[in-house]
C-alpha cells in the first residue's frame, strides 16, 4: 500500500461519512503505536513537572523513528496523531500516581485536585489508600467515565470547530495566530526579549526543517534541558562524597543509572544501526527517501553537513564565551553538552568532506507573502516595547489584512481597518482586562 494514502485518507475524513469509525480504525489498526504512546505518557505523567507537552513530543518522535515511512509524518499520518493523543491522555492518569500515592502534584491539574482534596479535609498520600480507599477507586473509575464522555463531546465540538476554522479567511487567520504567539511568549515573564527569541527561533527552525534537521529534537532539548541539567549537577554533587577527583564515577555505580545510560546510547545509535541494516539489505534508507521526496529540479542544493557543522560549532563557541565566567558547578552541565556538540560538529564537517548529504532546499525561494509576514513580524516584536502592544498589534494586523485582502480600493482599506480594530479590541479586552495579562505600553497606548 502506498504510504501516502494513509494520511491522504485522514485529511479527507472530516469531509466523508464515517469519520468517527475511521478514527477508531486508526487507533485499533496501530496497536503498537497506541501501546508505546500509552507507556510513554504514563511514565512522563508520573515524573513531577514533566507535563503533557513533553509526552506528546517524545511519543511523536518515537512513533516517527519506529515507522517504516517516517517521511509521511507531518502530513496527517495516523500513527503520529494516535501517538500524540494517546500519550496526552495517559499523562493525566500518570500524574495521579505521585499525587495519590505520595501527595506530590506533578502537573497543574494535579495541583488543583490536590487543593480540592485538602479543602475537603483529605490528605493525599499513602494513608489515603487505607483511610479513604473508596475515594481512590472513585478517581480511577472517573477516568474511564470521563474518556467515554469526552469521546462524544470532543467529536461533536471538534467537528463544529473544524468547520468554523476552515471558513475563517487566511487574511484573518495569519495575523490572529501571530498575535497569540507574540502574546503567549510575552505573558510568560512579561519580557519583550522573549518575543524576539521566539520569533528568531521560529525563523531558524523553518530553515533547519527545510535543511532536513529534526526540529522536534531541538524542542525536546529546550524542554528537557533544564531538568537534565538539574539532575546532572545533583548527581555530581552526590559524587563528591565518592570521589573528589572524579565525581562522575557515581553515575556508573548504580544498576538503574547504568541501564539508563545504556538505553540512551542505544537510542542515539539506533537510527544509524537501522540505516546501516537497510542499506545492507539493499532497501532505501530514510535519508534517501527524504531526499527523493524533497527533490526539486529548480531548488538549490546545499551540503547540509557543512551547514549543520558550521552552525553547531558557532553555537558552541558563542555559549562557551558566555559561560567561561560562571562558577564551577554552574558550568558542569553546559561544558559537558558543549563538548559533545563540538564533537558532533566536527564529525559533520568531516562527513561533509568525504560523504556529503546534498539536500534540495526551498527556503531560498521564499514567497513574497511569507517574506512580508516575516518582515512585519520582526518589526512588530522589535517595536513592541517602544510603541506599545496595542499600536504595534493593530499596525501589524492591518498590514497583513491589507496585503491579503482580495478586494481593492476603499473597500480594502475599510475592511482591513474594521477587522483589525474589532479583533485587536476583543483580544485586548480578553487578555488585559479579563485575564489581567500585563501588556507593554508605549508612547501612545
């Protein structure tokens, strides 16, 4: 069967009868993907502070790595949809394990449940199972009931929302999404620099994705990096009690840590092993399939090994200059990561010399519409603090609306102005007045 047919059928499922049956068939038809995502979601849910975002990314990445046709992911591949949604549901149940058993809320919803139990005079922990066993079993039963109810509610609501979203003109959808991304990145710490980092990272991510890099790995690194660094430093501090000269030796003294290290090494080496096995059998490798799919006669080909190696070494050099004045323990994790990255960067440069990967790129042929949105977005984020959130948002919204408006003349100006004023006013009242999000003010508003 053609691998592209699976996701093309999924894209048209909403327009056909029997979409619900098709969804069930996708889940039942991929038992291994469902089981894998369930286990990942459950384990990530048990870990305090991890959350559903990490589970979604890991489950999706593992489903893509295990697939025989990874090039179909990102185009509605059912296994990718199943992996993310199943892991997202499993996280909720996993978060209840530390909450009910240890009294440790591992996620924001679990913290809310923790507070509700405390208000009722119940103390989550080991004694909850002995003193209020019926309540614990009621929690377990509620998850089954909630999933059954959400299947019906989600299908009906999702179908209506899907039809509503696809009817929204692109000239309204683009600036609205851009507005929400700017607002979301700013509202985390009320720092305009976060907005600039978000937008620049998006442009870099677009280029890297076009060059064939797995952007999911970068996102996972950004999310898991602080957690891994904290655990790494704690392990080295504990290792000082074993050996002052080689504190890292403690990581090889426990069976669990050795098992995790072996699994990590195997997981990192598995793509190379699988590629070598397929090449030996005479089958097409993943890279060859991606190259064939990405081939464009008019596109410029780049040596991605040279580009990737240069980018990695530049990043290593930049961060090394940043951390050289830090304290000993603060630089432990960054120096270890930078050393490994430098080795990978050098390896890519060597590979690019003797066995390069030439990929046809398309970012050199950026459309005028995309270039306009990028320029407007950059002006928006750099003028955000000087002119204020409302003024810059209206200007960006109006400009994009005007550029994409199908009509000409006065109708184009009035239509763009009316929609821009209405949407910005509605979102401003929602976030600034109702949700009390602090927005930057400039010379006008």
